C-alpha cells in the first residue's frame, strides 16, 4: 500500500479529491450570484415547465421577480433571507432521497441545492447587469422587432393549412391560403433555427435557443397555440429538427457536435450520438424510423441506429479530401406513390370474343423501401445519396452517392423534396443575393430557377405540390409555383407588416 502510494502519488491525490467531493458540501465560500449561479440552474432544470407559456403549478422561474411570487399552492417560492420559508427550497431539497422538483427528473446536485439555499439566505438579490436586463418576452409582452428577422426556417403542415415561419423569440404561424398571420407562438428561445410539423400535423416542433446561453426544443399544439414541451439542451442553439414517420421521436442537431432526439410527448432524451466533429445542422429519419441521418459542418453525413443510439456508418465518403464544405441541409426522399398493379383476367362471357381485359381488384403493391437522402451545404452542390450501403466500403469510394446536381450560386442552407419525391427545391445565398431552384430528382434537370430579392435560407414545399415557399434576409417570404417559377405571393414575416401581395 505504502509502496504503491509512493509510486502513484498523483492517483492518490485524485482519489482523495473524489472522497472530498462525496462529503456534504461546505457552505459557499463567497456571495452567491443570481445572474451567474442561480439563473443557469433554473434555465437547465426548471424553465422548461415554469415559463410564461407553460407555468406549471402556476409558478414561473424565468425571471427574478416571478421567483419571489407564489404558485397555485400559495406559498412564495423565494423569501429573501429565509430559505426555510421559501417553497422553492422545499421543492428541490431531498426528502428521503427524493426531491419534488424538477418533476420526474434527477434531483439537483447537493451543490446546486446549497447554492440556491445560500443565495436566498444572503438576501436573494438580483445582480443581473443592467446591460443584460431584457424586458420580459411572452404572450402578454410579444417580441418587438427593431428590424425584420432573418428567417432561417419555414414549414408547411401536412394538411396545407399553415405555413410556420421562424421569427425572433417566436414562430409565426401564417395561413397557407392567403398568408395572413394566424398566431404567434412565443417561447423562451430568442432564435428559432428549424421548424417541422409532426406527420399527423397536430404538433409543431421548433429548435433554437439563445446563443451561448441555452438550446431549446419546443413542441407546440399549433391549432390551440399551446406550448406542450420546452426542453433545454446544451448551452448553445439547436438546429435541424425532424420527426420520425410515426411521430414518436423528434431529432435535432447541436452545436456541441452531438445528434440528439427526444420523446416529443414529455421531452425526455432518447438518443445521443457523438461522432460528428463539428456542429450538426440537419437530421432526417428513414421511412421505417429505424435510422437517423445527420449532416454537419464537419462535411459528413452519418447514420445512427435509432433504437440502440449506435453510430452505424458514414454515408458520405471517408476519403481524405473527398468532401467539400460543411453540410447544412438534408431531406429524405418521400416514399414513391404505390404503383397500381392491374392483374388482367379474361372474361369468358360474350365479350370474350373481343378479348376485353377486365381489371381485378388486386391491391396496389407497396414500393420497396429504399431510402434516398438529399444533402447540400457550403459548396452549393446538392447531392443525392442512398441511405444504406449496398456494397462493402472500399477506401477511396463514395459508393452511396447516386447523383450530383448543378451547383447553386453560393451556399445552400435548405433543401426540400416535393410531395412525390420526383422534384426537389433548394435555395442559396451569395453576396446579398438569393436563388430558389427546382430540380428533377432522377434526371438532374433544372425545372425552374428564380432569383429572389435577397439571400434565401429556408425552403419548404406545400403538400399539394403546387407552391414552394422560401425565406431569408429581411424577413422576406416568397411563394413560387414550382412548375413555372411564377411568384405567387410575397410578404415580410413581421407581425406588423402589411399582408401578402399576390401576383
Ligand atoms: C417536467 C416539468 C417540471 C420541471 C422540469 C420542474 N417542475 Fe416544478 N412543477 C411542475 C408541475 C407539474 C408542478 C405542479 C405541482 C405538481 O404537479 O407537483 C410544479 C410545481 C412547482 C412548484 C410549486 C408551485 C405551486 O405553488 O404549486 C415549485 C416551487 C416548483 N415546481 C419549482 C420547480 C423548480 C425550482 C424546478 C427546477 C429545479 C422545477 N420546478 C422543475 C413541473 C415541473
């Protein structure tokens, strides 16, 4: 023992430090800061269920003044100077190894509970710097726009009723018929980077956050304008949200280089994959929901097995130098419509002489499940890939690649298949200009390409196939006819802006 201690002094120092960490925490050495110590704890563990859009138990933890108020049980959350009289402390403290809050989650660490207790004992002051004091933003105090937002996400719902547009601190829900503002879904995240409707259209997911502070996934009931889930992840904004085809898993990309997914009903994390080496900006599920593709600024597209959370494969090449430019967008090709198969029988009646063929009512044959993914990014070239490898990898190959399309000018931030998968749209930005294009998926032919009046960062296809919405700089939203390129409508995604102009 003595000998090994002499041999491994560093190891013993580490073990001793560990033993100390397990001891009950000593009272905080110095004053506890609301802004630096308490606010981040509440943001990670409480705000998801205690914010103006979702005040569970009638209690709000997103601002200092609200912490002092009482919730439904009419006990003040924080009483300055009196931790014992503060209901918040009672709710987060361990009783028989369990804590009431955060509800259904792991309890706060003893150190965090101690910080909260000490902060209240020291007077529960609000030391938020004046420069960081923002007016509250919620449904009663909707965001005020100094300038139109940069729109980084648009999505139609499956019924073609709504067009969701990412705004500042909110998702703006427009009617997909006349592009009038229907409702404002105001949440905690300042930035919304991605929006996606669930396959049944009953939920709208948004991924975003406040840069350098927190990332957030929101799940809304769009018809009622109600926030169902607000789940915080990481300390930076989130991207590329997508639903599994059965609507039971919601995936997104993170700036900590991970791909994650939650159960959209409760917000619990169900998938974590960490083999990307840069921000993950896009995700897409296979048709059977068993695999998840992710694209990243690290230039690669990777495949994860959903039930096991296991990294499966690099879909793009692993040959050094083969990849060009970070990837920003991915969309999975929709299933091909069932091919009607007619089995012809021969009528033995009188008409038989004319050899009339009579269709039987044989069922349509479902297509073979074969997943294709469209990706694009900084080099402007959309590429089509097979999701699953069919031949063993050979060094230097890019065996899953099906086709490359003519590059758009600049960077492509968004791609979207049309409802039948025969066409796709892509949009780009370069030097203050933007372009929206529609291509034929299987021939690569450009069907239409339109210059728009500013950089375009987001594109979505209306489910009836008859309109493509794109959006970008200065809040502009353009709606084009994908067959002719005709501009059908144009508006600025700003609550105070005049309604859309149709042409
Ligand atoms: C997953 C959702 C969820 C999370 C996360 C959560 N809470 Fe709650 N909280 C609730 C619900 C729901 C209630 C209503 C009472 C109940 O169901 O237990 C509640 C009630 C409370 C109340 C009592 C309000 C009243 O007067 O009735 C306090 C205080 C509270 N929570 C504090 C916190 C704090 C502090 C955190 C973070 C450490 C937290 N909660 C995290 C869901 C949550």
